[in-house]
C-alpha cells in the first residue's frame, strides 16, 4: 500500500497565532509532495515537517487572498538555496495566478528553476502517477476553488476460496489475474472476472479552502476519506461567517455528515479562538463525532476504509 500522509503545515486563518501558521496543507503521496495553499512561513513549516522536498512538488492555490499565497516566494527562495533545478508548477484560479505572477515579478530576484503557472477551473486540474487533482467552485468572497485529491482505483480483492478450490498456488499467476490477465492453469483458462472482485475506490482527500456552506462541495466531497473544511467561526458568529465568505465549525460538521465522509478536519481557525479551540471542536463533534482539530505540523495517515 502506498502511504498517503497529510501534514497540516498551517491551520490559522487571516493572521497567525503563536501556535498556528497561515493556511497550508501538505500531502506526501506516490513520490509527490502536494501543497494546498501556501501561507506565510510555509517554507519554515515544510522544513520542520520532515516531509522532504522531492522532485515532484506542486502547489494548488484556492484563491487570491494574501493569507493563502504569500508564502510562495519564501518557499521558492528556500528551494533555490537548496539547489533545486526542477520546475515547480503552481495551479490556481485565474485571479490567484495573476497575483502570484505579479508577486514574483515585483521581487526581481533570481531563482534557480522555472515556475510554471497554470490557470485552474472546475474539473480535472492535474493527472499524476497514481492520482489526480480535481476542482469545484467554492462559495467565498472572491473567485475560489475547492480541491479533491483522488487516488486511482485499486484492483479488486482476490476470490481466495474459488482459487484455492482450483488448486491455483499463490504467486505470479494470482498477480496476473489481479492485473486483468487470463491465465492457463493445468489446461484450464481462468478468467480475471471469475477470480477477482470489482475494482475498489482509491482514497480521497477534499480541501475546501475558504468557503460558505456549499451543496456543490457536499457533493464533491461525498464519501471522501478526509474532508478539510473551513471552520473559521463558532455558531454565535454565523452571520459574520456568511458575510465574510466562511463557515462555522457546526456548518463544516453538517457538510461532513451530509457528504458521508470518514473524517472531518476543522481548518482556517480564527485567531480569536487562540487557547480556546475546544469551543469549535465541541460544536462540530455534536453533529459529526469523527471530527478533529489539527495542530500545526500534526500528521495523519489516510488509510483504506477496508
């Protein structure tokens, strides 16, 4: 099984606190390091995370607001000082791409690799080795995207009893069947559809960025293994959340419940809750018990449901 590791590099919203940096989530999977958003100090958090800086490194930005992308120059200068030469692609909605271009252009500092900026829209944004990244519009105060990382389907389970009754020994022939090849065993053709169950879904992570409650995101997140959802305020500030384009922790939990996800992570926590984040976690867990509120640099491994 390929490890799918999520590290919460920064979990605050708007401004940092002594314990929470600005938004960035890293996923280490299939030889790639994938960043969702890149707030200030992300380069420091990346180095502290121990995730490494592999050749396959990509950044997906949700929107143009400063707390979600001002860390890009710092990350790039750090990579350059470490001797990186491979290009780094950055994906985001058009308005965010323009901010990144302007930001890097205004600094007039040479880095040792090419920065590739791609305008993203709803649908498939990137297809990599063993996974793809897709997007849907979120409901924020500016043009914004919600991202979903989807692992490719896995082969079905072997029908062990059927194969053992045939006397087919475990080994390469089992592997060929699981890869969809028919095999000849003692003069009998064994078909993969008889020996292997239907394909199984891969793992899925959904990162909303900043958003009001959104039925589109609920559908986008349906059945996800991990939903990382905007949870900026508690329920007493629901009206303010709506005005500013955010969600409450309770609304994040309602989305998780409707989408039937496995785990909910509360994210983009307002600095007003510094030292009293339990208010948000308690509200959410009343609606969706399998909720947690990650600390900065906390890691979780996304496992298969079965």
